C-alpha cells in the first residue's frame, strides 16, 4: 500500500502520528507541509477521496487561520476559493494528512488510523 504522510515536523500531533506509523510498521513517504505545500489540484483530489467536509482540511486552531478571520469568511467562499486559499500556505492546512490509495485522513485519531490501516 502506498502511503503519503504530510506533516509539520514541529507539530506534536504530527510527531505522535509518525511514532504510531513507525510502531505499526507502516511504510510511508514523508512530506513537509510548509516546504512542499499541497497544490489546489491535490487538495481537490484529496477532498473528493476523503468524503469529508472541506472545513476539515483547515487548521482551525492555527494562528494564521485565526489572524485571517477565516471562521467568519469561509461560509461566504466557494469550494474553489477555499481550496485555492488552502494551497497558498501549508500552515492553513489541517495536519497531519494521511493519503492512501483508498482514503484520506486529516488530523490524528488513533482509532480512525487503526481501522483504516
């Protein structure tokens, strides 16, 4: 199974997720979300594959999200505008993101990951 793990290395949740992957001997390709941010095309594909609401792809607890006042702005933006905004800065994107052939998971919930992998 091909697994892409997108993370921000300083994020403690990402560190926990990475330890979990290593402990469960899951092979993955690691990608730094700030240095190699997801493109609008990738985000569109992942959003469709995930079946999740687009809001789940936003890092709602991040400083950038709050400083931009996105809580109040997102509902007035189209899906395309939201995806293009996410693609401008990796720090806006919820992390970690785990992408497999069959699914996309945002954030780290051990029970979800256990069930999926």
